[in-house]
C-alpha cells in the first residue's frame, strides 16, 4: 500500500487546495486501520463505521487549519480511539439492549468475521481502556511513548495496561499473543 | 495474533463513508489559514479527562462530574410535556404536591405532603399539617380529618366508588372511606411503611411492629396471612392484577403469591442496596433500582419464574438514582436521577428512547419525587 509520509503531505496539501482525488487517497489509505481500530474497541460494526466516519468528517472540517508538517495518522487515530472508548463507556453506562440481545448480536457476527474469533472475543472481555492501548500498540503499531502522548497518559500507565491487557488476552486466547 | 485481516463490514462501510466524506468535502467552505489548534487542544483535554477516568480514583472523579454537572446529555431544560399522552404525574417535594398534566402544565398544592392518587386520578389524598385531606387536582378540598402523626395515605384501587383509604397515624394503621366516613383503627403498633391495597379488593398489606408483612381485610379485620422476610420491608406493592405482592427491603426483594404461601427472592444475599422497585402495569415485570459504590443501576425483571427470574440492565449511571415509576400504559419508565438533578423518561425497558429532563429542583423544589403516574 502506498502512503509514505511524503505522499500523505502531498495528499493533505492537495485536499487543502480542493483536490477530491487527493482527499480520496488520504481516506482510502487511512480508512482500514481507522475502522479496524474502532471495531476492535467497540465490537460493533455500525458503531465502528460511525466513529471512523465521524473522525474523517472532523478531518474535513479541520482540513484548512491542519498543519501539514504533522502526520495525519496519529491525529486521526487519537479521535477514533477516544471516541471508541467513549462509546464503549457510554454503552456500559447505558445498556441499549439487554444482555441476551448483546449475546445474540455477538453470535451473529461470527460467520462473517474473519478476525480470529478468539482474538475478537478475548478483546471484548477487556475494559475499553485496555482494548484501546492494545489496539494502538498492535494494530496501529504505535510505541508506548506515542500511545501515552495520544491518550494523555503517563507512559508507565500505558505499559502497565499493555502488560495487564496482554496477560488477560493470553489467558483468554490460550496462546501467546505477543 | 493477526491484526491484518479486515474487520467485518470494513469495505462496505468504507464505501458508504467515503460518499459521506466526499459530500462534506464538496460542501465545505474553505477557511483562511490562521493556525488554530483549539480543536486539538479540545481533543487533548477530552483525552486527559477520559484518561483520568480510567484509574479507579479517576473514575470516581468522573463519576462525580457526571453526577453534579452532566447527567444525560442533551437534556431538556424543563419538563415540557409527558411522553405518555393523557397521563398525569403526581410529584411530592418539600414545597408541596405538584400535579403535572401531560402538556407539562403543573399546579402546586402548597404545603401538602405524602400525596397519592385515587384509583382513577380524579382525587388526591394527602396530608397537610395535622389533617388528612381528599382533594381534587385543582386544590378543591372535598373532606378532611384531623389526626396526629399522619403519614402515607393510600387509596384502595376498587374504582367503583366504594373505596377505602389506609393511612398511618403515629404507629396506628387506620382506614377511612373514600367519602371521608367510617374512620377506624385497623392495626396498632405498625411500622412506618406505606400500606398497599390489593387491587379491586378491600384487602390491605402492611408491616407490623415486628417487621412482619400482614395481609388483612379492612372490612372484617380478618388477617389473611402474615410473612416474615430476611430484612424488614421498606415498601410494599401489589401487581396490577393482585396476584403478587412485592416487598422491597434494604437490599432484597421478595415476591409473594397472593395467598402468601409461595415466595420468590431473586436477589442473593449481599446484593447492593435496593432503593426502589415497581411492578410494570398490566404485567408481572418489575423494575428496580440498586445503588452502590457511587453508581446506580436500573434493572428489569421481565418475568417472575422460580429459576428464570433474570434481571436485565436497563440503565446505569454515576451517582444516585432515587425512584422509578411506570407510565400507566406501561410504555415508559420515569427514573429520578437525583444527583444529576434530572428525570429520565425511558421508552420501555428495552430503552428505545431516553428523554432526559433537567432542572428538576428548580421546577419542583427540593426533594422532588414522583409519587404516581396516573391514569388518563
């Protein structure tokens, strides 16, 4: 997949000048990981679509003010992951459906879910904040220091969440996930 | 662990989202380029607040923020109307009793307390000073009777014009006719728990001085049955068809059959405190509120079965939920979120819609509590 930092800067510059094709390149380059990150935190395809889409809409709204010297990905992922955490926490606070319904929705996802089921279901067992740091580390491949910056957390907290989250995942999946 | 595979729906969602993003891009108005990082700062602040909430102490902080500041977002600033048409709310507060019509208009019956509806909502029974008064929702008093230590009057749900009113006068349970005649003591040395009439009968349940539940005919005085529960009951309520009696205690619920011979205790010992519970009209479902560790949860038992009384979580939030009430058509739940100064009107126990209303204390005065959501 193309998409060096130079490409990205060019796409942003083009989009800022009104080029739809540059915006599309930017979108298609970043969509998969943005959507995947949201999905792995919220475990709900519709919510993941809303979250990732809203992050791109925020990008469009802020496009003219965006500093091209900064990488676009971390900015986008910060929005996506924080909104995904927020959504998960809100769902925990306000159940929109009963537990039984949630179970049936999760079961319905299985046939078309190419993610290893053990990973998806094991991640779902973690808290949103643990899911988030694991997704940022292993899907989006940020360093713990970068994650700390993205989430505004002390690096030690990120490390401990990673360690604890991966330990829980390992127990769930029963294989080495690191 | 592989992170490379697409997530479910990724491609289709991408195509849909691209169309939305492209439209937004086409419609945007390019702005001049002064550097402005406020959006990023806002995101960072939001991240910091969320981060603070991740640790247990931080969670407590966020909880208290939600308590005091937020409640549900997008709350209506006042109660503009009731979601259930042609219904009326009765609200007891430190200012008095409020009657709220479905269009949101409301009337204060100043100085009244412990008000409750008559069976068809034509009258109220309430206490003012040392008088028990039957009055119309517009405040016109039909009759009154003076007694010392008045509390918790409740109108029987006979609905035929031959109603009774049970009330407490100090530690005596008394009964009086709906027309204000025939006042008499039914039981002495009772606990201060509002009496509960079995629907369409003159049978009343109350809690005696030993904490036992007593079910008794108000006409003959005959005791039909008594029962003890693990914890002293704090509230009693019959199901709408009179088949079950619900006793709420500090941290338990007990549901009795109408004869008292069978009982169901769906909450295990050590459960979190139960602050309110209410039968769903026209069914045997029960909504109830638990509160612990700075959080509250509204639950719903859709059915009462010995081995299948499973609770469904309806709504949870930080702070204190205080009371739950069903609309008369059983389609809405009203939840009092005291610490957020909000009421939530929740469309069914499956939460199809939530209408939050804020500014409750300003509208009704301190300690506002829904005392009844009545009939058209």
